[in-house]
């Protein structure tokens, strides 16, 4: 699927990843702010897997590159 499809999937609560990313098991998750959040707009997190040697289960804000935007290798994955 392309990035537009991946973004639509994120908006429904799914997690997505690009099969060609170097870091296996990394995925994206859309955080929707609630009344307890300091943010007031949705934002995308890159989630590291529990098996990451330096940053296990760390979530960092993510911005797509041009390659990410043009890729058609996006897939829906289970949140870990």
C-alpha cells in the first residue's frame, strides 16, 4: 500500500511500517491527544521494538522523508 493508504490506516488506530526500513519491527502509531495530553493535535510516533539494543520500546515523534512518502511498501502490523 502507498503512504496515503498507510495514513488512512493510522487514522483508524492501526499501526504501520515500511517493509524496507533497516530497523526491523519498528512501526508507526498515531497518538490522538485526550484531555490529559499536553499536545492538542494528533501526531505520529515511531515505536522501537522491545528487542532494540539501545532504545527498547521507545516512542519518538516521526516525520516522513520523501522516500517514505513515495514508497508503496507500507503494511499494517500488530502493535507490540
